C-alpha cells in the first residue's frame, strides 16, 4: 500500500508530464516556456483537445466557438445569477456549471470552459450590487473575462498576463482534481460530471484553494514590518507558509518563474511593481526561514505565490482566485476525461481493511 498513492502510476497520458526533480513541465510535447506568453489560451486548448474530438476545427475557429460558448452560457444562467450570487463565489460558479448538459461533444466541452470565465465575473459584480456584463464573442478569452469583471475595455497588459496564467495552469499531470475527473470519466459519465469532480477537488486548501491566503500573509507581514519574525511565529504555531512547497517538485516550481515574469511586466513602476518588490523580499525571507527550520525538506516557491500577485493585480478578490484557477484547469480536466473515456477502463483501486473482524463461525 502507498498512502496518498505517491509514485503509483494510474494512467498513461499524452497530455502533460511533471518532472519534479528537474523542475520542468511538459504540455503536449512543449515545455511550458514555449507556450506561456507565446500561444494564447484558446490555442493551448486546441493543443490539449487534439485527437480527442473528431470535429475539432482549426485554432481560429475554436477561439470563435469558445467566444460563442461564453455568450450562450450567459444567456443560460443570467436569470439564475441572483440566486447563485447568494452562495460563495466558488460555490455559485460550481452550481452554475452544474447546469450544463452532461454530454461528450466539443460544444459540451466549450460550454464547460466558458462557464467559470463567465460566471466568476458575473457573480463578483452581483455581490457588489452591480449588474452582470454580457460577454463579447469576438474578444479573446482572458480579455473578455476582465471586461466582464471591470465593465471597461480590458487593459492589454493585464489581459496578456491573465491569458498567460490560464495557459500556465491548464494542465499539470495527475494532480488531485485531474485524477478525480478521470475517475468519474472512467465510469463513462459525461464531461460535466467529470468537470464537477475536478471542481470539488480543486476547492480544497491543499490544492487550488491555496493562492488566496498568500495575500493575507503579505498583508500581515506588511503590517508588522518584519517578515522573518512573522514567518518564524507561523512555523512555531504549526502553520504552513503559503506559497511554498509542492508534493511533486523538489526544486523551484517552473510555473512560479513564468508568473513572476508576467507580474513584472504588468506595471513595474506602479502599485503592482511595488507589490512585487515587497513580495520578493518576503519570498527570500520565507526561503531562508524554511531552510533553517526544516533542513531535511525541500520547500521552494510554488505557483500559488505569484498567482496571488497576478490575480490581485488583475482585479480579482481573494475569494475568486480558485475560480480563476478553475477557468484555466477546465481545459485540462476535459482533455483528461476524454483520454480516460477512450480507454474504456473503469478506475477501481483496492483498499486494505483494518477495522474489527466479525466472528464468521458463529
């Protein structure tokens, strides 16, 4: 038995590989650095979907169909938005996504990718007493998300940053949410069922629910003015330092460097630049503190640290960070679900019973 299934190979995939020792992420044969900032989210979605949908069009047409899917989602859910907004943002987004048909077509897949991108800004606006903004089918996916959030034309640098983020988190091996999606897909349930399994797993603080607390940590350290003392106190209290350490990577998370570069481009002389400079100081202090306090463990910066800075600069509140993560990861979940469905094999591991044994003789 391997607790947590560490090092257990449960699937063969053409989608992505996480090299934890070397610190590399490969997506469909491309290093992350070849995709992030160079191919947009619709283009990388096309890359992930290649071979899994017989009617997959070219990249340009897929981007257009994704735009129309955003419009369709908005029309489907707009009457229910006030009800969904009464829930937390993540729960409302998940409930809205659950309203989608549970099919296996490309249109089903595009609706699922569109759902968190449309629902998240709409719910955030309603919770602030503002009207939801309809999508623009002709806009880029990330740019449309920001326009629906702010009500103004999306800033080009912020749109590019958000697009790079969606690409960076679109797939990452057999992580908890992707495995959950594949388990459901192995039953031959539809894509919505698989996506909802992924959404459920992503919500947890040990997975996608972690970026938000990074902001709280930075704010708390800024208030005290002493990063090392604050971090030492957290560790002494048995609490985790958010944004550091990873289950797979034994070196620095390559996604962290991609996002750090993106944040630096947003506005080096403005508030984002000052926030980045402060965060870099905290990052170095945290690495020093962790190295001293836990010398036997490799605890490097992970994707969550700079995700928090990027999404904050884009205007998303902390409670919506995991929703934006889901907007990127949805493409990977769907590709994995289609790959798993094609195997025709039900995922059904065994467990070891360690409870009391009845007296079967009596």
